[in-house]
């Protein structure tokens, strides 16, 4: 007599590239790591938007280059807005009640 072991129900994402057991939640460290990394990216973008202009040796060169070439502040703010929108969507996904599509 063969004893059957119950197979865990797996849920597939991305056409089978990612699988998880049904009922598995997002680990706490990922719920914390993803937003921290996103906020760090947004902060880095805003601080160094026009280059490292406050550096002791090359800051003046970067400022001269910026004076000649102009800036792309509008574009960088658009990228920052996309990062912020992504972070909002990510936070909603991370903290909503888990459920699977059937």
C-alpha cells in the first residue's frame, strides 16, 4: 500500500517563474526592506540631482559643467514622482490582506 503525502498547493506567478505555497505571507524583513530601499533611492536622486556639486575637489568642475550644459531638473522630478508612485503602490501591496486569484 502506498501512502500518499499531501502535496502543498502552489500558486504560480509570471508563468511559473515564481511559485509560492498558498497562504504564505510576505516576510517581515521584506516589508521593511523594500520601502527603505525605495526611500533611499528617492533621497539619493534628490540630493545628487545635479551631480556632486559640494565635493571638495571636483565640486567646482561639476558646477562649471552644469553651467555649460544646463540641468534636467524637470526630468529628474518626473523620475522622482515615478519612484514615489511606485512606493505608494508597493506599500499598498505589502500591507493589504493577502489573497490569491483563482
